[in-house]
């Protein structure tokens, strides 16, 4: 009888243990997503477990520029091809909208946030919330500032972008051969985008020596970043500034030989201003004009000899690297980085992966843009 009673008691204990779990196993959280409770992602102690099906938040700044549309589309396509779910949002260049979108991604249970920030200094609170929810953050192409909770940064080598632009001007004006003096005007990107500083410093690391020795002359005298920066990378603001520069400094047939523009949205505004001022004739050709992103209107402008070059940042390459980072983070592996020194956001040096930029111009755009499958020839008609 005693043996029978002991068997019954043991059976009751086993059944009781099978029906119970830890609080983490049995409680439901308002932040939990279906992916978070799936068998594939329930064990943090098994780093090689599949993370597929988890929700990834992707925050892009705007749909008004071609490059961000392509960045977002490439990111979404590559993540979904890997089996992830994607919440892709565009914020119409409004910081409050982007903050709200990111907060919603946190509430939905996104496991990683990939963020191309509108204002790199405006996301401190939302990143605190992401950290408290156990969410990792990858800054995409624009470094997020003043937060210790930026885990990784994926971008192109932004200083090198400026160097390539500066060297293009140097080579095409023959500055190394001692030619000059030439007149140049300088533009910089949005002051709330940390990348703009790197573009400017990279370009000036090449051009400053020629300004100092008189081979390049900034007729307006406007050289300081704060003076030449264009808020929000706005084409219309760039056009208005170029209008003012031409009126004040290039009246009476004075020649403008080069314009440093850090990206295509500024360049397209500068082209419009130059065209209105009568540039584009044999007697008054367009100056050398740089750019970045190889947007379709700008490639057409290169073909038409209105813009000289544009840095090509293949968003497919950058998206692939971010997907590799996402995979590594969610499976407990080491995320790929190749720079752990350069990008200090004010709170930490953010481990980064830097892709190499190349440039396209009228001589090589078919090889760089069409043969690679980035564009079809019909896109540029």
C-alpha cells in the first residue's frame, strides 16, 4: 500500500511540473510578436537557432528622393528573401514622424531596427526605449549620434566619397600639373546629417591645398561648412544659393570652372540655376560639377554634359551587408565590421562596415550602372 501511494504521489508531481513553466514561458507581453514566441526564436541560449520569421523594422527618411526608395526596396526584398518579416516606413523628412514610426516598431515587437535617420541627434529617447525592450539598432548610411545604443553602422566610406569628388576636380582641372587659377564654389550637405561633415572633410583634404596656393579661387569667399551647408539636402535651397552666388560673383562674363556638390539632390538644383544663367553653350560651358547617388535625372544630366560625375553607392551591396548583420545578431554570431575606430557618435565608437564608393561619369556610366543591372538603358532615355 505504501509503495502504491508513493507511485501516485510521484505521478502527481510529474504532472504538476509538466503543466507549469517559468514566468517567461507562461506570461504574455504587450511587446511580444508572434515571431518572439515561435519555436525558432524562443531559446536565447542556442545561438545557432534559426531566427527566420522575426520582424525587422526599417526606418527610411523620405520617399521624395530616388535613392531612399531604392534603399528601402532593396532592404525589404533581401530581408524577406531570407525569411524575415519587414516593417518598412518612410517619414517624409519629418523627425517627429520618424520617432513615432520607430516607437510603433518597438511596440510591434521588432527584434532589430535598421534606421536611416533624418536627424542623427534626435533619436536618443527612442533608442533608450529600444534598448530597454532588448532591440538591437543598426544605423543605416547615416550615423545616429549621442546614444550608446547604436550597435552597428553600415555605410559607404563617407570620407572617401569626398576624396573621390575632390580628386575628380583635381584631375579634370589639371591642378596637379600646376594649371590654374580656376574659380570654384563649394556646397555641403545638411548640417543635421553627420555624413555631410565627412563628405566635406574628404573633399577639402584634396582641394584645400589648391585654395591655399591660389590655384583654386572661391570667389564668394564662402568656404566654412556652416556657411555652405544646405539644410535637408534640399534641391530648391541649393538652386537659390547658386542663383545668389552667380549674381553676386559671376556677372559680366566671369567664368565659373567648378562646383563641389556632395550629392545629386543639390547638384540637380545647381544645374537648374546654371542653366537659367545661360550655361551650357560653347562659349559658356557648364563647370565641373560633382554629385553622389547616381539618381536617374542626374545620370541623364551627366549624359547631357550638365553634371560631370556622381558617386555610385550600390544600395544592393549595402542592403546585403545589413542583412548579414541582422543574421549575425539574431543567431548570436559576430556581425561583419571592418572599422572600429572612425565613427564616434559622441557616446561610443560604433562598430562599422564601410563599403567602397566608385564614381560614374559620361565615360563609364554604361559599365557601372547598366552592365551591373542597376539600371536599364531605357531608364536613362
